[in-house]
C-alpha cells in the first residue's frame, strides 16, 4: 500500500442538514496528501441538506433520492467509490484534524490489518464532551463481541475486504456497521490505534436511542455468521459464551432505549446470577437494583470496565473545522 492511499468516504444522509456541513468541512480541511473522494448518498432529505450539498459544487459526488434506508444508502455510495480505503461517515458525526494522516500511518505500521479504528469523543448538543474512548490492540470477532465495538465514524477499511464480504447486509440493518466490521475481522484482524480520529454527536433522534431492533439484530448477526462456513469455521461461540453475551445484550440495549423495560428482564436473571460471567453479573445488577439503593452501594459493583476510556481534561479543539482556511 502506498504511503497515502486513496480514500473514499461514503456519507449516508437523511435530514441531518444542521450537522452535515460540519461533517463535510472536517473532511475537506484535512491535511492529507492522498486523493480523497466524498460521496453523499442522501435519501431525499426534506430539510436544508440539499442546499448545503449544492454549495460544494464538484467537490462532492452526491444525489438526493428516496432509498430503502441506511444499508441501501451505503450500498449505493460504495458502488461509486474508487479509493483503496473506504470509510462510512454519518452525516451528524465528524473527523478530528490529522485523522487521515493517522489512518495512513497506521496502515503502514500494520500492513496486514484489514481495517483501522481510532479513538472518539462523544458530545452533547451543546458541544460538551460526554465520554471518550481509545481502545488498543487487534480487533477480532471475539474482541468485538466481548470488549469494544469499532466506532463507524472512526473506522477505515481496505475496500477489498469490504467488497469480499459482499458489503453491508439488510438482514441486520440496525447494526449493519457492526456486522460489517465483525465479518471483516473474520477474514483478517483489524487494529485499534490510540489517535483520536472522530467525534460522535449524541442527540435524541439517533437510532441507538429510539429503536427496539438492536438486540434481535445483534443476535441475528452472530447466528448468520456461524451459519456461513467461511465465518463459522473461523469463530464460533460456546454455549456458555452465547448465554452470557445474549443476556448482556438484551439488558444493555433494552436499557439504552427504556430502563423501565430492561429492569424486569434483569430481575428474571437474578436467581441464576452466580452462573453468569462477572461482566454479565454487573449488567444484571446494574439494571435490577433500585436506583435509591444503587446510590448507597460502591460504584465498582455496577461499573463495566472501560474499553480504553481516557481523561478529557486536556483542551480539545472540537470546533477546529470552523477555522478559516489560510
């Protein structure tokens, strides 16, 4: 691979006009010597999105027409991509300065890696940092299930591996990005790097907080891969791992949407608490214990070990994309 490989960034878009200008500027203002191709696959937005796209002229490849959702939008965008490296960036998230150079350097340092994923900051609508993470090490099917999930907005994949999997699957549309990295990791491990590459925008309209499909889609992701020989022969859960993972997921993803719905699920698991792994035990206890009682107990009982969380006391230039080009 050349030192600065060509990069195609596909941006699936739907009514995120208030954010997408920031996303585009965070790409266009990168100090990157390699070729960068921006492809916006918009599903027929009815807000200001199209007006924003028009002002960039031929600096973008874009269209706005009804599609069948996230996977369909990404698939159409990838079909137009020509870069050696492929990134799928959400229209409400954005890159940090130096992200592309860090990506290129990582592929040089880890030439066998199928994809590279970096650190992220999560911010609220006021621009305050809510959390941050920066995992390290190889990314394997097991690490994705039991340690940390590569953030879509901070991940870059060799296009040949993306295409070898057949691209994103509509069968698991809610977690299609996770499923994509999961399948690629079966073919060749990815790699986490410590560089902070992107910012994740939290807001009430996200699928993460509104959809009840996360848990069943994640289960389907695992089951479909185990049914397909090229994946299932390389990695398969044991019965005990499956029981722990699915219990953890069911409580966790239900709780993200509605904790009152997750609590009864956790209560049903309490009689068999000691038969679960420490990770799953903490999830069960955290969701089932009365909030008042929880305040009286040590936080360590409920807290999940952080996957590379970092301190955010050092000033971070989150608004770097606003800077006037010299």
